[in-house]
């Protein structure tokens, strides 16, 4: 199973037209995080696209390209690319360029996004939310599979036997679908034989088991080899040397972030009791190395996933050195134990 980090690049908004000092510092921190993740042997680092003042990453592929020049083996992905409001031609070109810089380490994680700011920003109507994603995903896949493209759609001018360049270093760019729990999304991913990543952000993790089963059943029904179809699980994450330290350090910034978003969406305020419940029984991956190992393995028992992405929560209230320590512990303490346990289980199953 691959183990990796994802981030939205939380930042204290500068509130200025230029001289964005907070954003500059946060950018340097992200590059430091990716370099460290590579050094400690993690498999993937992913950045999520947003167009908000509190999340700095609007162009994941640009930041990942800078990281590619400072790393050696870690795979570099978006998490997600908001494909509904993007041009698939430019998405492919940008990630193909990243792939060439990184010698074949680029991936695209396509999704509709959990926020809506990009739609008015780029001139799209939210009423077309589903149609936009369906059409643009089909075009992106066509570009990924063909040097010369013939394509006609509703929302974009037709492409009449034109080449899209540069081409990727890999034979094809891996394209994952990032989903939040809508059954139609699982069916789409399975039917199209596309790897799927599921974000576990609330409730009990086992409630997503039928959703994952639907993904695999849809792939099997469409004639695909389910055994070769990757599945990723993603959840919020923070790791410290002991459990109480992890809880005490993460709760303040986590409360601020979740309640800020919650006010926009009409959620009930998050308190410490709910936070503790989520980290004990829910998907929140916060604790000591031993706790995180156990929880990752429990996720694997539930889902038989091939990848786990730990979504790191940063920001002004959590010193960056603590984020780096969390990544270091993930790579040096958690990852080896998870890999060892899974290898032992696999060998026992074969014998």
C-alpha cells in the first residue's frame, strides 16, 4: 500500500494586492514538506486546488514542478484538480510538463471540488455542475490516450484533429477520481476503470464500505479487472510523539478551520468532545505512531485500499516545525510498521 501526504496549503490571508508575505512563507514551507516526505520514504505528495483566501494552492502543478526539481522518487499529484472549471487541454499540458520535469512522477486527481469559488471565477454556471465534469473528464481521458484528438462537446469549442503537446514521459498520466460519497461517482469511476480516492471526513468509516463495494462491482460489471484497480483513502491527519500531545496541538487550528467552513455550510460548531470522538471512532487520524499504525491497518481491513493519503492541517496556529515532525514520524515510524504488517499478512495468506 502506498502512503502519502496531501495538503490544501492553509494560509493566513494577507489581504493585500501584492507583497503577500504570508503566502510566500507558506509556499516555502510546502516545498520543505514535500522534500522531507521524499527523504523519509513516503510514496506520494498531493496538493489540492482551491480559489479562496484561506487556502493558498490554486495551481498545484506549478508548486509540484518546483518540488520535482528538489525530490527524487516521490509521486506528485493534485488532490484535487477542479476539472469542472478547468480546460482539459491545459490540465493535460501542465501535468505532462510536470511529468517531464519529474521523469514520470506526475498524477492527476480529478474532482468537482468541495468549494464553488472557481465556477464564477472562470465563468461557469453551477447549474451545469454535473454536465461540466462529465464532459471535461471524457475530454481529458481522450487527450491522455491520443496524441491527435477529435472531439466535440457542449461547453468547449470542438477540437478537429489537433495534437496536444507536450506528451507525458509516462505512457499515460495516471488519472484518479476524487469522490466524497455520492453513489453515482463510485459507479462512474468503476465503470470507467479509473482509480478512486475517497475522502473520509465524518461519520463512521465503515459506512463507506458499501460505497467502495459499489465502485468495485461497477468495475466488474463493465468487464474490468478489479484486482488491478487502485483505491485510495484520505482523511485528516496529525501525528505527534504521544497521543495527548497530538490531540492538544491539532485541536485549536482544526477547530478554527472546521468552524470557519462550517459557518459557510450551516454545520453545527465543532467542539472538543466531537473532535475526540472522531479521532477515537471516526476517520480523524490524530495520535501517536502506534495509534496511527493501528488505524491505517483497520482502514485497510475495511477497504483493501492500495493507498492512504494523510491530509495534513497547517496554518498560523500550528508551528511549521510540528508539521515537519508529523511528516517525519509518518515516514520513519508509521510507514515501516504498516508495510511490515501488510507484507506479513500477505505472506501468511499465500502460505
